[in-house]
C-alpha cells in the first residue's frame, strides 16, 4: 500500500446539508432556519433535495431508495453537478465539488466519477467498442490503449465478441452491460447508477443484479445506486437510505431498515416486500409498465447468468 493510499480519507464521499430548490431564489436565504423549508413551499418552491447529509465509505455500495418524485435521481445527479445544487457541500476524496470551476469540473467528471443511466445513453451511430472507448477518447488516450482496456472490460461483463455490433442490434440487458462497461473502463473512484435495471424484464434484471454483485467482488468500487425496489436494495446494498419529499427518512443497513422501519412510509415498503416474499398478492407501491423485450440476436450467450456468483452479504 502506498503512502497516498494510506492517507486517503475513509469516507470517499461526504454530502453536507445539500439542497436543490426549484422555483425560488435562494441567494441570501438562510436554509438553516427551522422554518426555511416551509417558507419556501409557501412561495411555491419545489424542494427536490431538502437538507440531505450522508457519508459513503470507500468500496461501499450505498443504495438510495424511494418512490417516484422522492428526489433520489435529483440527489444522485447533484454529485457530479449534472444538476447544480442550490446550497450545501459535496466532498469527494477531500475535494469540495461545489467549488470546482468549469475546467476542474470537466476533469472531475472524466476521471473521478462515472455514471450509468436507466436508459443506457449509448451513441446509436457508434458500435459497442466505440461506445465503451468514448470517454477514454475524450481523455486523449491512444487508440490501442483505449481499445485494449475496453476489450478487457467487455469480456468481464459478458460481451466478448459483440464489439462491432451497434446498440440497435442488442437487447435491453446487453445495452445496459455496455453502459456498465463504459463506466467501469474509466477506472473512476465512484460509480453512480440511477435505476439502471428498472426498464428490464424481471429475469434479465436479476441477472444484471447478480452480475453487478460479481463485479463488485472483483472491482471493489464505491457505488451509489438509486432504486425504488426494496428487494434490489437488500440484494445489492451495504447501506441504504429511504427518501421521501427530498429528505432521508431512514438510513442504515438493509437488514436494519427491514427489521426496524422508522415510520409508516418505510413500513409500507417493508411489509409489501415481506408479503411478496411469502407469496401473497399485494398492491405495489409503484406501478411499473411492462416493457416488451426485444428479440435477442442469434447465439446471444451474453444474457446467460455468469457462473460463480455469490449472494451479497
């Protein structure tokens, strides 16, 4: 272990008093005041993120769970400042991201953090290899080096042999594997995943979850994962937070949240999950429209589960 590694802070990410407010100016407003949130709502403002603070340890999978509109996607987009925070601090590896200038922020997004989106975000006119290489190309890496690195990552996510296919030729699960490969190839410290599997059918969704568990055992990335699925949160997360109306209503290990829900809102997630595990038919908290799975290309063995996957503890 190098001196630099020894001196790295234990918490790779620290979020302090983060707010994202739409529809109202916050210049000069003291959001520390107890009635600040209520005053903003009275003015018609939307508090997408409401005074959120948390820490994430290096190598940890931290899951943010909540219903649609709870603020979880806005929160995760604030970390790389794809959504600009209204107030608060975002400390990554000891650097305050909210203080970075445009050039520093661009470098931060290219090297320190990577993101996987729900709808893949692939470039349709570029093949699989080119999509995975794209971020490395922006860094100025040579063609051979970036392609060698991309091929290794594609092999790890089960897409060896698909390098020259285009996104339209791939199934949804395969496209998301490309998205994950594109993030992993950056070798960034933090991986942000915003409901990456919610658009997939149940079988492929579970295979992708298992693949992520397997990759995490190998890569030991720090992952911030957004979902509205408690089963997914429990399967993947080391710690989790439940979000409602822009605030964290409970934070802990998945086991702690399931065993000791903090309020009725969390209890609804937990009780429904327990009933589903027991085989009962219950009304879901979230209505997810069924998405037809596109026909797999012939001999698409990459959708098969990866052997040797262990359930995350």
